[in-house]
C-alpha cells in the first residue's frame, strides 16, 4: 500500500524488537542462494518490489523509489522504477523510471508496482499513479515501455492496491476503490481495458484489498483478496478469498478460502501503516492447473501470524486443510508470503519471519504439491554499511509484499528491508542456484 511520511518512534521500535525476540533457532543458511545484492540505490529509499523472469536470461525488478530520482526532475515522489538483468540476475543495468511524466496532480506519487512477463517475453507493469491504476507494456525486453493507460477509466474515486495477471495478450489488473473492488480486463494486449466490479459477502462494510492473480492453462483467471471488516478501532474479522473468471473476465465467482480471521499484530512502535501485519493471501497455479495459496494469519486477535498453505485440485471448489509452510514451530511473526509454481507439483514459497530475534527472508520448495518440503532456507544475509542489518537479520520488512519468480531452472526473489515502516530501506535480490 501507499506509504506516507510520519515521525519515527525509535525507542518504542527497539522495545518491540525485544518483545519479538525468541531463543536463537538452528537455521539453515541460504547456501543454495547467491549473496543478496541491493537493487536501486544504496542509500535507498526503495520500497515494495515485485519480480519477473522470462526464462531466457531477462529478470525484471519493479518497485517504488522515494526521495527523488537522480536525473529526472519530472518524476514523481515516490516514482515507479525498474531494473533489468540480461544474464539471469548476475549483472544488472542501472535503475530507471518507468514513467517520467506522472499524472498532473499537486503531489504526484507512484507505488504498488507489479511486473509480469508472457510466453513471448513481453513485459507488463501495473501500479498506482496518483488516483489511477495504470498499465504499461514493453515488447523489447524493457528497453522502452508504452505510455501509461488508466485501467480504471470511467470509475470515480481513488484506486488502491494493484494485482496483475497475464497470458498472451490477455491482461487482468485488480484494484479497489474504498469499499468496492474490481478487475479490469484487456484482450488486445493492453490497448484498452474494461473494469468489472467483484462482489463478496459484507463488501459494503469492508475494505477489500488484492494481492495479485494468476491465469491457468485454459485461460481461467484467479485473483486473491482480503476483506477487512472494521468494527470501531478493531480490524476484524478478516476473510481471504479468490475471485474466478472462466470467460475472459466477463463474469466472476467468489471462492472463500477462510473467513473470520483475527486481526494482525499491532506494530505502532514501527510506525506501521494501516493493518500492515494483517492477513493477506497469494496464489499460484502449476502446469497441471493445481491451485496453491499461502496466507499469513494468527490464531488469536493480534497474535503471532503463521503462514498457512493450502491446495485445490478442482479450481478452488474445495481446499486441503491448512498447514504451516515453515518448519520452525516458534511463536515468531511469519508474514508476507510470496509464491510461484512450475511443472506439475512444483511450488515454491518465500516469507519473512523473526525467529532469530530479527526478521529474515526465507524459502522452501516442494515437488509433490506440498506433501513434502525442502528445509527452511534463509535467503537474506548480513551486509556491511546498512544500519538496519545485523548478523541475525534485519530490523523490519520494508513493504507489505515482495516478489518471487521461477524461470524454469532458477528461482529469483526480491524483497524489502529497513529500520521500520518509514525507512529509508532497500530492495534486495537473490537467485536460487
């Protein structure tokens, strides 16, 4: 979600870190991952990345940069950015803005970046540009992008959160406007979009936010959502569900995965945004059209979240019982899952947790649909020169989502780390060997 500038309360933040601390666990270092490198600018302020790879060496990281873009006096603050590798993540070109001419508003901003590639190698991005959700496309591996087009044209109100799903020239973008939530569909490669309102029980009294989508082999589209039903100052209960379309986005059904979830932990000491550690769900689909979801949720109000994993073999009609995707068995905070699938039964999940007393980014994979898993691998590592990093981890997640991509032989992860919700923080990248 969009981040605003507010005053940090460092003493309380330190107290909350201490409250999170648990005895040091025996953890598997990320020996199968490359040493992480920062994406963007070493001094930050880089927030909330997504990542995509085409399997032909091109890797794309998109994120929001705060504080002004060097050499771009017309860019918004924050600005939508992209950085590209042409050799599978080993070397990276310089970061550059996606859109040097933001919407003409008093205080322009661009956040909530999503990036995808299709089978032909075309690159697609969607993000918030002031009140609009906009889309751009590149057919030359990110060298140039089309001018932004607003996918919410004709709708009133400011959009929030963004999801993106692509298959060929069929493009779907999800977003919300206060209590209403939508998916805009394009079947001409992004030249035009038609937004369709989604529906779920209690929608008029909830804020419903997306976390992305997928398209299966026969063109069926799925998007994930969390509905937050506020009662006074409490943000509970919360429901996680999918919307599904089998006719190119003309009609949609609603598939609830779990309802009545408790509110997430309070993190005011880190100056967090609204419902920052609350439930959210991500989705992936494998080559056999098996659906996988991962979502973080506690078992008690404001209690420590677990990242839960479930599967469906019937298009979301029924789901397996939820199981934790991590193996540490601690009462630490497990949040912000990212998920990607591959061939039949192949699924890869990443998340953040603070089992060491500080946060780290973790990874597991399965080749049998989640029946068994690899060990927990720690992806994030210590690096000198970043005040929020220690040997045991980083102080706090920087952004309320991050990205994972699979190119057929390597896994790519981009995530955000920082001192608190305000920053400045950095985007980091690592590749699984």
